């Protein structure tokens, strides 16, 4: 009978995209809707990247996050993973411009970076500004309006 670790690594494709001078190891089994791999470990579903980190480095504490240097949620390459607090993960997200406009967490559908949002907010108001900015940034006019009125990106 295979160990949990043997079952785990059998579900990994080590020929993923080349990022950070090494390849992403892509989880090939079940993934949640946000792209993170899921692995049944001792009867409990766990995030695959957390399992990969634990298999390589030992026990994990629940309060710590396993973050991706490569920003590929399905990557389980231990070289692409690092431990951090929720704050560390949030700051990494902000540095990489992946801050969600509503929840303040990373989100795959975010189209604008923090810098772009701050730029949008700094522009002077005049008739038609939202239409102009929507074309410039490639988003809907309603998105610009929500940014400028503070209904989204509340955390900035």
C-alpha cells in the first residue's frame, strides 16, 4: 500500500511552466474553483500546496499560510512555496498587484493593480472622466465609478 506522500507525488506534473528559473510542479488531480489543488490526506481534504510544503519541510502550524512565489495556485513545487502569516500573504499580494477590490485578498479576476486604482482615484473630476478612464484601463465604466466613489477597493 502506498504512503500518503507517494500517492501525493503521483498526482504531480513536474514539467509545468518555467517560473523563477525552475518549473512549476502542477497538481493534476482535483482543484477547487480558484485553482488550488486538493488532496485527501488521512481522510481530510487539504490544500495540495500545504501538503507539498509539509512533505518537504515537516509539520505545519495551522495559523501559518503556505504562499506561492510563482503565483500559480496549482503549483506544488516546494522551491516555489514559503511560509508566512496572513499579513505576510496579504503584503505579498499587494506587492504583486493582486489585491481584490472588495474583500482585500487575492482574486484571479482582478484586472487592475493597486497602482492603477490609486492613479484612477487621483485624477481630477470632469464630465466624461469615467468613460475616458474605462477606455484607458480596459474596464467597464461602472468599475471606474465604483473605484472613484469608494464602493470597491475600500482597503486603499
